[in-house]
């Protein structure tokens, strides 16, 4: 079974530019999550989709972040415009319905804003 | 969601049993205890989950005392490949709508030859 995939693996952009991260969850997983780790800090929850609906977006830092999951399959996370503090590793995870504690994580996208 | 406390780091040697203890004094009745493992440059990986007493799978065992205010992840006969960060998480994922995982800094386990 294919795992969660994320693209790109690494992105370096300048402050003020736009970046779009993509996540492909495990096929059949209704739940999709985005997390972020800033260097030296804990992994932080950003938001949770159930199929195409945003179930919880309480962790989104501000309105420069926009997440979508059209059709309930893959998801994108857009940062526009990027700021220096947005640098970090962005993880995507997915889980089956009813098994929220067992989340399958992708390898992450390392975002560097210069 | 309950806050967890675990050692920042631990050292061990190949072939030894490693026990990592996590404190969660304000665990709620409907909270479950879950452990994840993370290797460098990878996403976290689910290891084990339990509610009370003991749970065992092919990777680890999880011991939870009756008061549930702590839990111990036991890794039998560790190898170099078990060097990773181990996270203890507590949450009521089987009840209600809260699905997010709340992370601490984890325990960095170093297994030496």
C-alpha cells in the first residue's frame, strides 16, 4: 500500500513569495491533517479535513495560509505571502474514519523562507 | 487535551530493554495514550495505543497503571535502528470530534553499539 506522499520535499523561497505544498493521503483515508514543526519546537497541529470539509482549522497561524482538499483526495497548503517565521517542516498525515489516533505521516516538506 | 511529560533523552545499548516513562497527571476519563516514533528526516510513525493495563504488539509493549497518570513504553532488545525520537500523546480521539494530535518534544533515544 502506498503511504502518504508530499511534494516538494524541500522548498526555498524568498520572503513575500508564494508557495504551495501538496499532500496525497493514503487512498480511502477520509481524514487528512496538516502539521508544522518550527526548528527546536514541538510539532503543531494546523488543520484537519474530513473528506473535502474542514473539520478543525484552529491551528492555522493566520490568513496567509490557505488549505484546500477539493474532491476529498489530495490537499494543498498555500502560503501567500511567505514570511521568515513560516520556515519549518510541514507534515501531512491521514487516517481512516474512526481511527484518528493512528495517523500515517508523510515525510514532510521542508520550507525555508529567506 | 492532557499535557505529557517525558525525559528529553535516553541512552541505551544494543540488546537491552528500554523503558520510556511518560507522565500525564491530568488525563481525562475518555483519553487514550498513544506513542509515536520518528526517525530523522521522516514523519512520525504510530507505534502503539492503549487505555489501561498492558498492550503488546510486534514492536513494543505499553504499560499503564491503574491510576493512568503515567505510562511506560517498553522496547525489547533494542537495536541501532531503534535510535529515534519517541512521543507520548494523550487524547480522547475515540470520543467527540477532537482529532488533532498534541505533541511534546519527545524522548530522543540513542542506541549505542
